[in-house]
């Protein structure tokens, strides 16, 4: 059912108004977020395994010094924050505004 201004509020808390479907639609499941969490965990595990493998190599000190230089010049933390913010915006475009990215 619909209520509110322009009949764009769904009565059920489990639904949202979709302009594309012209009615109430079920809220997305946590499946998308589960996939993202799985990807993040897989990347973290891969990074940890790579770190442990390189820690044993003699060339680790040279590689780490180069990585430190690159990190200080490029700054990965701000870029990571931008990527996370972008994903948050893209994830809410569909449910909130009814926009689809193709």
C-alpha cells in the first residue's frame, strides 16, 4: 500500500517506493554487501599472504623502501576513502533515487 505525499511512501518498513516500477518494491537483501565484504576479505588475505611471502625474500627491504616512497608520494589512504565513498553513493542510487547504472 501507499501513503503520504503523492502516494510515494510505502506502508511496510520492508519496502521502498520505486519510481521505475511505479510502486512499492522490496528492499534489497544484504547479498550485495556480502559480496563486497567477501571481496574485501579476499583482498586482505591475498595481501597478507603476499606480505608473508615477501618478508622471507632477501629483496624485501628494497621492495619495502620503494613501496614507502611510492606511498608517501601518492597517498593511498585518501584514494581508498574516495573509492569507499563512491561505492556508498552508487549502492544507494537505485534504492533511494530509482537510478540504474548500466
